[in-house]
C-alpha cells in the first residue's frame, strides 16, 4: 500500500508538472513581474546603474519600433516564447513596441546549433564575443539603440533556451551588463530564470517611462523618481 501511495503521489506530481508546462503561455502567464510591492525606486536606480549607466555615462534606449526577424531552426515553443515576450513587453508605458517581421528588420534573431556558431560569428563580425548559449550585439547612435543581432544556441534544452532568449532580449532593449542579483533575468551566473524579477520589471518601466529621455544622467533620472510615488507610477 505504501508503494501504491508513492506511485500515486508521483503520478500527481507528474500530472501537475505537465499541466504547468502545457499552460505556460495561457492567459494568466506573463514574463513581467509586478507582484512584489516591496520593490523601490532606489532598487530600480541601483539596477539601472549596475547594468547600464556604469557602462555608458548617459541613458540609452530604443525610441523606434523594434522589428524582429528570426532565422535558423526555432522550435514551435521558441516562436511561442518570442510572441509572448513581445506581447508582455509591449505593455510597458513608453516602450516603442516590438513585432515580428519578414523584412526590413532592425533586430536579427538567429537560432543555430552549436557547430554553426563560429561561421555565424564570422559572417556577422561577432568574433570579439563569446557565445555561451546566447549573445546579443547592439548598435547605438547618440544614445538611441538602432539595431541588434541576437544569436541563440538552438540545441540546448528548451527551458534553458526560453530563459536565454528572454535574457538576450532584455540585453537588447538596453540592459547591457549582468547583475549580481541572482533573481534577475540577467544574473551573472547564468542560471535559467523563467521570467523577469520584480526589480527587472520595475527597472524596465523606469527606463522607458516617457519622461525619461536619452542622454539623461544618473542624477537626473534619480531626481525624477525621488518626486514620484511608486503606486502612482505603476498605474501610469
């Protein structure tokens, strides 16, 4: 009877796991994370400084719509993930929006097996970058991000790949470096993370708020948010 009970419990766990996997992109799923009300503007500013303003002196971001063309050998779930990221990121106030296109792209997203990566590095002049599951190369002009190339190693396991795609797209929109916050999608240890953390999400909202402009320095951005109430900001 104990053995039967254990098998029954394992069956329930397996069934629940499958339910979670199959409902990954149902109407309740979102790559954003607004559920933690304990986050603060100070945490958001620290994060923005850590992963962008410590690398470039003044703020950089996209101001034109992001047009993504994908190539290579993506799975159906890869495309589902990409569409869900686009849907969720387009909810951010001030974000210029993303969509998938067949031509005239300003972001090229390449899915390729590991053995093809050296050739891709040569073709797109990415030889100065190490592709460890994924990589993003951005191009900016006067603070405006205008183009990017993202390469994803296609033959890694699907859950890891989902996290890598989200990680590289978060780099692409302006979060350049890696964070020492292990909950962040761009944490420095590279552990798979299923969605943005609360600080990731707040920082995304802060970076792209319509009142925050390209070329602003840390102290200017910080002064703006010191005058704001978080609850009011989240309802903008």
